[in-house]
């Protein structure tokens, strides 16, 4: 009978052993000692002067190895072993002729070495040496009869030894040849192998390998000595003194490794005490350590080992990759093949350097994405929104300050969709935020009135969401800096305050904020907004200061530095999930076509669940796509850019179309636009429009919508 002690000792959880009385041994049922007795026993075992306390410590270590602790793990390892065996069978099978030729050559070399080695025995060279010595003595003393007799006897022995040794060798060779010729083919093969194998073994050299290497040679090698040298060069270990400076120098103690781990080397080490250095100092010297190990810093993955995992302030986990672990073909997002997904589950996000899957829980969280343009920031931000598309109980509010094509497919799903940062779009954004704040307060009022049996923590649950029709709300805003740059000071402060309220209080009401900006400085994205965001992700930035602007102050010094990424690391960034938790992730890839397909799938899910509303319910273009009706591209694009306007001047409309798709509309003029819309079925009631008292050539949205098939207008839900 055991009891777990509070707190680990040396990485193990102590368990107290309770003595069992002799009477209990005879009883089939275990007898629990009284509470007083138990307390006394615990106190007796736990006394500091008890010499048996350490000896009775039960290690808190698993009995089975990691691969044998579950049926799934055993099955996966067996399958992996089978795949490895099959690969080696094919790899070496096609090289069998090469191995046969190499074996014959090695056997020939072995035969030569055997002959040279046996020649002194066959030729009785030891006797020859004795005969030569006696002959020399006889020449010096020819009158010595006894010496001459000894010479004759030695010569006879040499001749006789030579005859029977050569004869025995000849008989052996003849017998082997005869047996080989008379044997069956199978036996001949076995006898040949029995003779060739030892000869080939004898003919091998130090660098001679019969089989080719199935894996390429390691690009990076690592040893404990190299690790110590690198840390010492980085100033993390002191140098020795005296004659045996190298021997007396302090060294790290490795609790694991260095060992091969996947496509790299893994090691866990403790810094020596007395040096005044900590694990944080090691993380800050990442670039120097990488240089001393002869690799790029992107190949060095380091983190602290916390006490919860048996670590301390001086323990570091390091993994050094053989090459850049973030290059290669992109990883397709598993979301693309799913039919449905629950936003209450962690969202599949990507892979780390070792190929481990990374999933991000977003409930009760807010997110911020930053980084340089064309590094995959928007594609990564869309992954979070894509997961919400597959849950019909997620309502999307989306604003894209760039107004391009990245977020256009969301018109099929979004309850509110704001595109661009023009005056009408800015007003639409402000109205959307006000709507969200009103909804947030309404939800809090509902949650306050619910009994604790239904709402025990004052927060939404999956049951409350469906029972009270309170879907999770995704607030996605891309290119925040575009909106702030387009606003006056008062409007900017109002929007910032509203965003802060949503990010700070919204999670408890089921709001998930998903913001992104290219320039996360104090002017583009205020600090008071960035500092309340819980999850942060940054693609490549120009320097450590910019990395800290996205990921948080001081994160680069802890190792979370997005400036070490290069322009080749598209879709790769540093993900910070807590004050001391970060990982470099190669995000899953979901292209524009895949995202658009998920938007259509999300529309169908919401239509079936009765959750399609807002802008998506009244969007004729989205309804046409859902119904399989193909609208002319120019008609669809004009409806999109006029989303927030009932009428627009022609120059403004052309500028908005260029912003939407510069490749298509970059060279268009007013005449081309008019001809394309006329071909699409648009009939203009008037070529002049009036906006804010000014008149000019333009279009009215009702004329554009008049070209949409009537069945779509009658059933906008698709």
C-alpha cells in the first residue's frame, strides 16, 4: 500500500510504503490501518533522521518504455519497422549484383593474403633458417664432424616437412574441388559460400563495407566534447587553469545524449554550478553556439526544462538539425479534407522542426499575426478562420483592410464582411465593432441570469451555445494598420478602445479575436492592444526589435526570435502561447481554392443548421455560387467592391477593382468597364450618379443587381 508524497525529489515522486500487519497477510481482504496509525507511520517514514527514507523511495518512472505504453504506439512502431524492413529489402535487393562482384574481389584478395600468410609454414622456412645457420658454421669449422652430421639431419627434416605440408595442402585442395564438382547444385552453392565467406572476410579492409549505406552520411556530428567547447567559446563555461587546463575546466553534465533523434542530435544538459550562468543565458547565445557547432542558428532548437518536467534553472534541452528543418514541400492542412470540425478542439496548425504536429486551442484566447509581406502571414491567419468555417455554431465577423482577394470567399459565410479601408469601409468597420459590443453585453446579461447548474463558470459551454443560440464569434481583422492609417485621431482612438474591450472581455462571452498587421509598431498597432493578446505568431521580420513588437517584449532574448528566419521560410513563424512557451512552426498550407471550398462547405453547414445570417444571407454572389449559377466575373467583382455603397463614381469603382485584382483590372478604363458590364447584362437607368451633392459618371448597385438571375434574388440563402 503506497501514498504519494507531496513534491518530486530528484525528478521522482516519492511514495510512502505502509507496513501491513501479520493478520492482514492471512486475510483475503486488505485491512486499512486507522487514521491515527497511518499518520504515525507516515511521520515515522518521513522523518529526516530515518536512514531508510531514501532507500524506500519508489521512483516515479514508467515501467514500460515509451513505445510500449499503448496499443496504438506498439502498432505504429511495428508498422514503422515493417516499412523500414521493406525499404531496405528493395534498396539492397537491386544492388545484389554489385555486392556479388565485390564479394568475389574481396575473396580473391583474401586468398592472396591467406597464401602469403601460409607460405612460411608450407615451405618450412623455420627449418631453412636452421640449415643456413649450420651451413655457415660448417664453412667456418670444416673439421667438425659432429657439426656436419647435424647439418645433414636438419636438411633431411626440412625436406621431409616440406613434402608432407605441400602434399597435405594439395590433397585438401583436390578433395575440395572433387567434392564441389560431385555435389548437388544446392550443396555446391553452400560449399562455395562456406569457402568464399571467410576469404572475403580476410580480404576486407578498414574502410571496406560490403553493403552500401542506406542513409546519407550525417551532415552534422555532435559529441559532449563539441558541446562543451561550443559553450566555452560562447562564454558560458569557464576555462581551466594550470598545466591540465583542459582536464580541470568545468563541463556540463548531460542527463541525456547527445543521441540521434530523427534528423538531428538531441541533448539535455545541466550547466555546472558556481559559474553564475543559467539556462536563459544559453538561449541568448544561440547564434554563437550554432557558429561553434558549425551550423546555422535556424538548425539549433533550444528551450528550458522546467521543474514540472524534472528540470531546473540551469537545465537546457537542445536539438540540432542536420539541415534546415523548415524547407521542403509545404504540409497540406488536414482541414481541407474534413467535413466538420468543433472549434472547442485545438486547431491543427502545423509542424515543428522535428515533425511533431502542433495544434492551437483558441477558445478563451485572442490571436495576433505579424510579419513582413509575402511571408505567408495571411495564409496562416486564415487557418484559424478555416477551422471555424467547419463548425456551424461559429459566426464570423471579417474585415480586410487591404480589400484584396484573400478574404473574398468569406462572403459566403461571414455575418459581417468589410472589404478595404475607404471611407465607407471604415464606417462599416466602426458599425461592426459597435454591433459586437452590444452582442457581448447581451451575452453577459444572459450568462449572469443562468443557474450555476447550467453555467457553473460564468462562461459559454457547447450546450449553452446550442440551447440559447449563442454561437462562438470569430472576429477576424487583417491589415489593421490600413484602417488606423485611414482614420482620424478620434475615430482611431474609438476603434482601438473597442478592439481592446473585445479582446479583453470577449473571450468569456465566446469571442475569439484574430488580428493581423504587417507593421506592428506603436503607430500601426498600439501597444495596449498588442499586450492583451494571448497567442502571437510572427513570420520573418527585419530585426529582434520588430520580433519583440509582435511576440512580446523580451521574447527574442528568451529564444523566440522571428528575425532569424529567412525569405525562404515562407509559411514558417514563431508561435508564442504563453509567457515562457514558444515554438517555431511551419504552418500547414491551405491555398485560395481550398479556402474557397471550405467557405462553400461552411455555408452549407450553416444553412442546414439554420445559422446562416447577416451579410452572407443577403449576398447574391455567394448565393449564386452556392446554387451553382455562374455569374460573370466582372459582375461578381463589382458587387463585391460596392458592398458598402449604393452608388459609386466610375473612377472610384475602377480604383476599387484594381485594388481587388490588379492583374485583371490594372489596364481598364471607363469604356472597357461599361462594355464588360453591358455584356454581363447590366442595364444602367442613368449614367450619372449623385454622391454628397456632387454629380458625375458612375453606377448604382441596384442596376448591377438587376443582372443577377431572379431565382437567386428570390432565394438569397442558396
